[in-house]
């Protein structure tokens, strides 16, 4: 890895990461869109390295069966209603025998309509389950690729410090200065649940307050949200069924510990119709986050690199579809500014189709360079979900014509603490101790960990 000052890969231009393109070219993954754009959906999902033809065709077939069952049910109910009116007229006319014959027909029609309703419901449920298996369609500018190595590096900034000869990775530093105890956390709970101590705990709290202050100053309203969510909330933002098994689950109450504040914060707007003049809607929240991270082993997940419980400050935006990519640019600039103030070397990646999250249409990852580990550490993802979550959440707005339209949702880490903390500990270490970034000193109340 080269040392010294990073040079922007977008030399002499501002970090305007997104070319203008219409959101109307992007799918909502609603059944009507899939039915009318089968080949486009299949082609777009191929960018995720997914062969979706069989699923898409099955979805369309199920929808045809469901619609046919619904039409037959509607016709049967209509016929039954007509017979009921005819029976009333015959009874008024005193023709009870004829009315009796029609009553026998209505009994048969009621039985038929019940069977048709059950069939239509079963088909609708089966269709919904299939739709849940389809990820969001990547935006046009998402790079083609299968692995993180295929992500597009769009920006780099910051100085990589030259460390002293005795420099150590953070998992050794925290033992030396007694600020984080992994073994104690393992005793209390298990691996991946550290205990922060003394100046380590104060630095953790300082980062949380700093991040929240930066977010609220940028117009994000702070909210405090539950750390458990119900199944409907997890489905609403797309964690279920995609992340089932990766979240901690309380079976007794059927509640899930949150993997990120994105889930409860975005679900504030589930089943909500907002006014167009309410845009943009900006929220921020600090929460602990819980992830099982099953199967994660090895040196690359040592210390703070991979935890089961960690702290994170999140930003969420609800946007008009015409403004969401401009908003995404703004979120990227916001996170970029925080890292500039922390004076950490960082880079921004546009994720390829194979590395993007299930719900995202476009994601930018921020990575901090760990000098002691000599590798990049992901510390933030900023994503536009377009209408994917809003469709599940039934999050809509009334347009100028009074029609309900789906909003766009976005979220970003601002920031996840463990790897930011690891970057500070490793990049700011000196023979005398760990120097605190200047911007954090008013929050910490000390300048150095020694």
C-alpha cells in the first residue's frame, strides 16, 4: 500500500458522484411493473449475478392465476347479489316457489365464492412470498461485478501516518491502555460483546455525541427508538426474509433485536401517507446494533473489526422520487465531512451488483485505512432504496394531482463506531499514548490516552 497523501480520483472536480438520470427508469418491484417489464427485471437482476428468469416467470404465472381467481370470485359474488335482488322481487310478488329455487342457487354460489376466496387468498400469499425473494434492481450506474474487488473506487482522501516501530493493532492497544476488555465481555456474554472501560467508554460516548451533533446540525431530527422490532417492521425494511437467521430473535414474543437503527426509524413511516410539502423528512438515531454474524472467523474479524453488539448512529431520509439521488449525494458529502474532521484516511467505493445489499438500488461504502493492520475497514454504507422499502412499508405521498405515490427511502451510517474507533486508536497512536482527534477533545475532556 502506498504511503503519503491520497489524491482524489476525481481530480479537479467536486464529489458529484451521480450523473442525472430519471428515477422513472427504476423498478418499484411491484407486480404490475414485473408483469409489464419481465425482461428488464431479469436483465437488471443479472447485474446482481442472479438468474431470476424462473422466479420472474413463476411470479407472473401466480399473478395470472390470482387475477383469474379474483375475476371469477367477483363474477360469482355479482351473480349472487343479482339473485338476492331477484329473490326479493319474487317474494314481493308472492312467487315463493320461484324464489325458493333461486335461494338454492344462492347457497351453491356462496359455497363457490367461499372456495374461490380461499383460493385467491392462497395464491396472493404464495405470490407475496415469491416477491419477497426478489432483491431490488440495481441503478444504471451500479458497476458489474461479483466480489468486493469489483467495487469502483471513486474517491480517496487523507494522510496515512507513518507509525513508530512499536506500533500495534487496536486489539493489543486496548489491553495496553486497559480501555476495552474483550475477555471480560466474553465472560459476561460471549465473544463479540466487549466491555468499554475508563477512557475507552468516554471516547465511545464522545463519538456518539459528536455524530449526533453533526447530524442534528445538518437538519436531521433526533429520535430514540425501540431496540426490538416486530416481524412486520423487519419485513418492511427488507431484513426479513433475507436476513432471517442473522438477527437475534425472541421466539416467545416474536420480536427481533435490531441490526441497525434503520429498521425502527424507517418503520416510523410504515402505513403513512405524507404530504408532498413534508419532503425531505430527515431522522437520526443512536442505538446499539445486534448481529449474529454466523460463520465469521479469522484474523480479519479480530477485536473491533466484527462484533455481535456495537454502537451506531444512523441517518434516514424519506424523499420525493425526483430528489432522492440529489439527497444521496448530500448524505455522501455529510459522511465525508465527518471523516475529514476526524482526519482519518478514507476512501469511497461505489458497490458493484454482486456486493450490494438486498434492498439497495445504489450503495456507497466508506472505508478507513487501518495503518496498523495495513488494510481498509468499512465504516459506513450510504444507500438509496428508491421505492423498494416504501412498497413493502406502504409509505406513500399525495402528488399534486392528489394521487398516492410511493416515496423513496435512503439511509446511511453516520457512523458505525467500532471500526472508526479502531482507526482512531491505530492511526493516532504514538510512543507517548493515543492522541485524541482535535474535534473530539471537547467531548472527551482529555487529549490523550496514556
